[in-house]
C-alpha cells in the first residue's frame, strides 16, 4: 500500500523543508546578533562601555552670587571672595569609611570629633540622598587645597568645588549691623524648604544683622547644570555634549543693599570714641535714617563666618565685655541727665512750671527725712529752667518731680518712644523701661514711693533707655515732635545697579510738643554746649563762628553703684563700678539735621568722656557737607579699605583696680541717687 500524496509533496518532504527554513532563519538571526555584538563590542566599545559601567546624570548646583552690601556712597563693605569647599557624594564614594574618610582626616588634619561628624553626615546622606554632595570642609586653605588636589586619584567621590565665601571688608566695624553667616541647621533646612526655598545641606545662612534680616533678598536663586558621570563621579565629557542647552539653568544673583551709613562719618565716630565698651548713634533727624553706628566691643564676622574653632567661641563667650551684644539697641542703661529734657517738657506741659520758674538749689532737695543731693554740694543758688538745664542742676528737677509726680514724666517719655521697641527690625532690641506709679506698685517691693519720681526725674532709678531710643528722643525734639522709625537700608539694587526697592522715611507717631516749650528746652541745650558753665562747654566746637552751626546738647553721668558719703574718683574704682558717660544732642540747633548720642560705658563723666566724641562727629558732618557741595561724585562700587587703628581694649588690671577703696554696692530700689561730682574731673564744668 502506497502512502497518500498531495500534489507533488509527501509529509516527509514537507517537514524537511520546514527544518531548512527554520535553520536558515536561525542562521540569519545568529549572523545579525554577531554583527550587533561586533558593533557594540568593537566599533562603539568606548561609548557603551561607559554606559554599561554607570549611567548617572548628576545635577551640579550653580550658586547664585550673594548680593553685596554698600554704604550710602556706594563703597562696598561686604562682598564675596573666591574660595574652595570639599564635598563627598556618598553614591560615588567607594570604600568610604574604610579608606576615603581616613585619608581625608589625615590630609585635612581632623581630630576625632571632626571625623565622627563627617562620618555621621555621610551615613545620613547615603540613606536619604546618596547623589547629593555632602560638604566636609568649608573654605579650604591653600595647603589643604594642594593636598587634596595631589591625592585626587585615591579619593573616590571627593570633589573640590569653587564656592564664593563672604568677605567683610570692614572687620569689626559695623559687625553688629552687618551680622555674619554660618551653616544652616537641619531644622532650618526642613522648615525653609517646606516654604519653597531651595537650601541644601552645608549651605550658609545669614545670622544677625542685615545678613539675617535680608537673607531672602541677598541670597538670590541658584541654577543647575546636568552632567553625565561614571561610578566614581567623574564627568564623561563626550556624553555631556549630547545633553544640549537644556542641561543648564543659569542662577539669578541676589539683590545689593545700599545702606544709609556713610563710612566717612562712621570712621570718624570709631576714631573719636575712646570707650572700651559703649555705643554711638548718629541719625538724620528728618528721616530716621542712621548715618553712623558704633557698638563696642564688636566681633570679627570673617572669623564667625569662616573656620571658627571651639576655643575661639569659648573666648567670645567668656569675654566679660560680651562683644556679641549690640549695645545700641539690645542693651539698656540709666540715661542720667540726658533724660532731663523729658522731665522739663513734662514740667512745662503741666502748667505748674514755666521756663522762667526759679528754684533755689542749696546743694540738694529734702523730701521727708532724706536729702536728695545735687551733684554740686555747695549748690547752684536760684536757677530758672534754662540755667537749670545748662548747669544740670538736679535740685530743679527734683522739685518738678515732687510737684507733678511721676506719671506726667512717664507719659511724656512714652510719647517720645521710651519703654517701647523702636521697630528697627534689622537688629535685636530691648524695649527699655519708662516707669510709672503703676509700674512701681507692681515691680517694686513696698510699692511706689515719691522718692522714685525724684530718681526718675534725673534719669536714674528704674529709667532705662537704649542709645538708639535716646537718639530718637532728641531727634523728635529737634524736628518738632515727629518720631521716626530708625532705618539702616535706603534701597535694594539689582546686579546692574538699578533700584528694585526703595525705603522711605516712616513716621511712628507725632508728639504734640508746644512750640514755646520746645524753644525753651532747646535754648537750655544750646546754653549747655555754647555758654561758659554749661556741662558740654569745654568740648564745644571752638572753631565754629557761624551761629547757624551751633550744637544743642546735654551731657549725663549715670550712677551705676551706691557710693554713700565717699565720692571716689574714676581711677579708684574697678571698671564695672564706674559711672556711664552720656552725651545727647543735635545740630545745627536752629535748623537740625543730625542727632548724636554717645554712651561711654563705665567711662566716667559725660562732659569729659562722651561730649568730645560727639563734637568730633558734628565737626566731621559739617566738613563733609561742605566738601560734598563742591567735590565730584564718588566712583561707585569701590571696595572699602580699613584705615582705623585697633579699638581700645580692657586690660586685666582695670577689672580690679581700686579694690582697696571703700566697698561699692548697687543702688537699691527707691534709694536717693548720689549724682557724681564732676568738679574734681573738670574744674570749670561742675555738672555732669
């Protein structure tokens, strides 16, 4: 029997044909695979070998230029200098903890604590963001940079990146105003980034002063550049070309700050101020813009922004003068006799006293069983309001307090801004204390007594003001009663110098001061500075002949400790027992422009140790005004070059000098003040 057929084929022949076609297809497939393998492994080996090792697209931050800070004439006070930081990317760090970190510790001379901190950061980075570079050393020295560059081949994942570092050209000068920068904390990082910011681990952020207050304006916006790298974090240049223009998003520079500070006036204030500690404020009476500001001692913001050591921080913390405190606004003091303008304005407003009201001074004022001494033991005799201010007769002001009480004085002080923050914002501040009867009923043991009013009337007792508050009080008297918000920044500019935001004068309140009362008080202040017998007369601007350039001023010597019946000279006291020397005034007296307050902390006497500084500032102000009227405009964007000598320092002997003198105790609440006698210090100026 023959097998069935279909046409010319048989089942066996058909199966054979299928095997032939299958074999041919497989052969063609193998040929194609061989060709492709040849192409991948030989022709395009380099390209695909790099891709096969790793194909990471790394985002490199392009840091925005932080805005510079300039003075009122465009002189650059703060900018950025070139520097290098060392980073480690955990994902690219091979044998990180066994080899790389020990090598870094050796090259950068880390101690055990520093090494542990870096290891903890890298472990956290490996868990949370392995491709994000972790900063391990900020602002490398030249030697550190050279050592890392020489060993780059054995430091997998380590990069040395150029990063601008903040540069404070004025050093300690204006340090409390400018502030400083340091590394952002994890809590700040989480909080700020949750609000839309783009900070990264290791970024620096503004601390204190302008750096903190204008952080968002100064910082700008970072850009980004994408790079293809291999497993060791090394850039693969031939692949980066293919990323194209979209690989780069350029950064946007931060805004520049233009201050109201004039460094020419600032330098004069620094030179003229003799104090180891204290404050100087010069302010435009018609705008509230600050022209000069000294808080001594200061600190070096370059040190705090750079590689500050624990030992250096410990020295700052232990310094008995507390250099981190801004004495202009964050510390308050008894104002002494500079407060008497408030008392006199309250006296005239009450209607119970007039400028011609005469009070006899026999050397003190008796209230009950106590004698409230005038600073002149022999007394001033009968004095009207003008001469009481000129001679700083305490008895005249005691009489006012006994007659009208404490509350009218307190109300006048509060209307001029005392007892409340000024609102400056840029720097931290305290509100000070403007006591009233209600205040004493609450705060003083035994409640209010009338003697407290007498103490307050001469700027003692619980009266406490900041130098900035006192400057605003005198500015308000000078301009007729307008209390301005103090400001340090005039405008913001972009990189091209175009104004993006301008700050106008801001009125806090207007105090109703009777023009006749204001005139009478100013006449007393002019006499204080310009007439023989005035407490600031010896420091007057002797070369000024123009009556339009007269200074209206008041000195003050604020008692710090009780000295009983024994009057000690300054050199007999240890530093912290000495009185504070004050000066407050404005000029020109008939058309005021500038108010100046000087506090020479534990400096001695207002007439001798504070008034000369203020007079030098007024003289410089007049000279600059004349020069600017004829001189060509300055070239903007010139870096500031310091020319100031070192500030006075406190020697150890001064802390204990006078230890053999009679013991000195702090004033008790409600205790009669014992105004210092300046007649021994200044024979022709018998008041403070």
